[in-house]
């Protein structure tokens, strides 16, 4: 049988980091001691108090059956309580919160719930690739919004053409941002909600890094008056609680949009294992547990070690206020890909070239704070020995 991929898959952009991945695999295969600062996956285990709750929940036979389609009610109530305590936002856990299989689940499925063929989806760049691919799979037309240092890595709402705004149905934002680590002030969210209402656009805020911060706590888009009329927000337990492999998150916000997403998911999956949701409830109920807060302090120490170290050897690496990524500037005379390749070739260290995220991000690089301080210091020492 002759096989051909679907047009949807063919429409996806190529994976731009393939050469770095090839070099990394070759280095590892040769026995090199590679320090990987390219992966945004927490290296510490899930806190014990969460694992203990999971161990209890898996022995409850009620959890061995199909999960609740829209989430364990107790988990959703805890998500609502978290929103009230953390952001001062009142939510109806029955209609305004939906359990998801991690936030990637929601990113991929939300366009299927709200986007019709040829509707425009506004996608930030640089940004999470699934914002773009989810639009493609739903038959939408992605329209890229370039995030630049000049605009604080925020979408320039005034630069969106009027005809594009008129055809747009959905817009993605992500603050604290991956890869730039930028945060959004509440004043920007207020402007964004007003813009969304004026143009009848749904705003989806991906707030995966809400609890990984070092100074001012990041805001929720839903704090803005009127946001619940047109906005939803995606939350994930992955980064806050070192639970990337558990695949658990939730969507909060406009009840109609949440309900539409629930209908899509009801036709695509059977929800997340109830025992994981009970463990997730334990996590959210204790989001200020000492073990959780200690992880943020660990990231602060790592941030300082990497940013101070790289800056000291002449590589401008500002300290981020949130997330566990740093977004630095490539030394003059190199493209970001050349810089990343040289760091891997001569320092056995993986970083991500900014140009791979977007052409206008040429000149930047991303590094993840997902190795311990000693390894970060070793990476800095190795990079410092390179002749630039």
C-alpha cells in the first residue's frame, strides 16, 4: 500500500534543532560527559507528600474504573480554592474548571473546540510549537506575532492588522514565557482583555510557570475585570510540583469555552487516572508546602550560578524573574546556531539556539536550570575555556 502523510502533518514546520540533537547524541555515544541545559524537564523528584497520596489512592478500587470525564470534583474544587487564594479570583469548579491530561492536552485540543476552518489563530513566536500545530490540526490559519526585546517580549496589539483581528478567533499568550522568561504586567493584561472584547477574540493564557518565580508573583489573566467573558487559562502541575511525567493540569475561565473543550475531550480521551487527580489535589492544597517552596529556592541558586557565571566570562545573560529558563545573548561574531554548536563541540554542553525558535531571535540562546549548581558551574568553566 502506498502511504502518504496527511496534509495536516505536511503543513507543520520542520524541527529546527535536529542538527544539535544529532551532535548531542553523537557526543553521548562517544562517552563524552554532556551537560544538558536544553531540556525543560525538572530533574528533582516529585515531593514525597504527593507520592504518598498517590500510593494511597491507587489502592482504592473506586479509582480503578473509568475516570470522571471532566475531572474528579474534589480536584476541581481544590483548583478553584487555589485560584481564590493565589489570585483572588472566584471560580465555579463545576462549570469554569476542567481537568486536563497536562496542559499540552489543552493546548492541542482547544482549537478543535473554538476554531472553524480558515479562522485565524494568533500565535506568539518564539513560543511553544503546539500553539501553531494545534491551529493547523483544527484547520485554522496561524498568524505569527513576533515577540521582541523591544516590545518586552509581549505581543504588540497595535501592530495586528485590522483584517487579521477581524478574522481571528483565538490568541495564545504565555507568561512567564518559554523561552524568553519574560513576564507580563497586569496593565498589559488589562489592555489585552479590552482588545479581545473589541475584536471578539478568545484569549488562552498558558500559565505553566505561575509558581516558579523569584521576585513578584506572576499575575493571572483572569484577575482582570471582564476576563471571564472571553478568556481561559491553562495551569499545569508539571513544573511547580516536579510532576511532568504525571500529566495533570486544568483549564479555568469562561464557562462556554471550558464546556466546549470538555466536549472535545469527551470524544478524544477518557480523562486522567483518578488516583493521579487525588494526588494532584494533595499537591494543589499544599502549594506552599516547604518542599515545594524549596524547589524555587533551588532554581534561584541555579539561576544565580549560571547567569553570574556566564556574564563574568563575557556572555551577557540577564537574570530572569520567573520560570526555570535563562535567555542570554550570543557573543558577537557568531550566529546562535554556530554558538550552540561550538559550546557543544568544545564544552560538551547543550544549549538551545534562539534562531531555532524564530528568525528574529537570532542572537539569543536559551538554557534550562534543570541541572544542579555544581554542574552549572562546571558548564560555565568549560565554556570559559573556549576561545571566542
